[in-house]
């Protein structure tokens, strides 16, 4: 998963291997951890 947010001058990259895909909500937790300090 990756995204680029030019408004916040931010690029985030997450490499993780999960099966089944994101059953535990890890991607949302990562997004919240990245954006938490910004907001």
C-alpha cells in the first residue's frame, strides 16, 4: 500500500504480507498512525 499526499508534503509506503488480506484492519491503523500527528 502506498499513497502520496502533496497537500501535507507526505509520502507513505507500507509493505506487509497478510492472509487473508487485511482482515485485522492493519491498513487503517497505519493510515491513522501516519495522519494522527498531522491533524
